[in-house]
């Protein structure tokens, strides 16, 4: 699992300042750093990391310092959070691409730019219906995330 997520190393032990310094050192080397913590001594490192994950059963200070709070005390939540975020971003890009293509094709027709060449016009009612259909398509695609199942659960 660690290899699939691109995990290349770890940093444990040390005080709060040492953990944060280790993260900044890795970032200075061009690494993107994620940190999981549950205690008050993890808060500076969670703040310094590119993304901080707090264990939901941890201290309030760690939860406040983190970007993501995991429900429960399992580290599997980190993998799930990453998979859900990747699926969400894929969906966002699909919606942007679909809307771009749809508007690139539909806008010239709606503006009447094709009338001099092909005699094609679109009534305002049909243009409004086409825009509504575009919104329904984006929302339907986004609703596919409701059926998201993590890869880990499938294996």
C-alpha cells in the first residue's frame, strides 16, 4: 500500500520542533510531505506539512492544526481520503472538459455565427433548454461520486 501511494520515507520520534524541521527539510528537497498525527506535539508538524491528517481520536490541538481530520483511529482513513480526493478531482476535470466542449460547440450556434454560412439559428427557448441540459449533465456526472468505492475495499 505504501508503494502505491508514493510513500518514500518516514519521520518518527523527536520533539515538536524536530518533526517540523524534518518536514521543512524534505520540502526544501522538493518533496511533497503529508503528516499524520494525533497529539499536541504533532501540531507544528501537521501545520508545516503540505497536508496534515489528524486522527479523529486525537487531541483538539492536532485536529485544529490539520487539514484533514480522519474519523476514527485507523490509518486506513489516510488512504481513503487520498482516493476520494483523486476521484473528486477526476470528476471536476471531466465536468470542466465537458462544459468546455459543450459551450465551444453550442455558443456559435446560440450567437447565430453559423447563420451566414449554414443558415442555422437557435431559438432562445432551445438555447435555454440546451444550457439546462448542460447543467444536468454536470450534476449527473458529479452524482456518480455517490457510488464511489475505494480500491482497497475491492481487493
